[in-house]
C-alpha cells in the first residue's frame, strides 16, 4: 500500500474514533437515551411527564440532561403560556437520526437479557 493511502486510512480511522467519542459524550450517561426514547415514543412532553416516565431520575438531573440535549441541538424547549407555566420538550430533526441507534440498543438489550436469563 502506498504511503499516501496509509496516511489517508490513518486519518479516516482517527476521524471515526473521534466520531465515536463525540457520540458517546453527547449521548452518554444513565438518562439521555431514556429521555430520547420517551420523546420518540410520545412526541412533545412536559417536564413532569418526562420525570414520571424516567423512573428514578431527580428533577435536578433531568433538568441538567435536558439542558445538555438542548445545547447539542437534540431537543427544543418551549415555555407554554399556561397557569401555572409549564415547559415542554420535543425532538429536533437532528435527534431523529439517533432513533435507529436506540432501536438497535433495545433489540440488543432484549436479546442479552434473554441470554443471561437462559431463555
């Protein structure tokens, strides 16, 4: 293989490793996939509904996770003109690209759980 090809392959490899790191940093943690899954499943959701559906998450952690997802253009936050004021969240078009990843994780998780339980 020519030296130029090796350098291009190495550059492509490094770009792919950085892409994996970026994706894990963006989606990593205990709650982001759960939040995104809830929004895929239900569409627009209010803060309290997201908290209810994400069993075990504290309001502070949910707020931080939502803020990070919003900063990374994965969700939009809308303050509703209601009494009392409510806030709702919705996926962006960009976030919809993650849906196949979530579905793949669900399928793997179900198969893995069956394997571990001896089914």
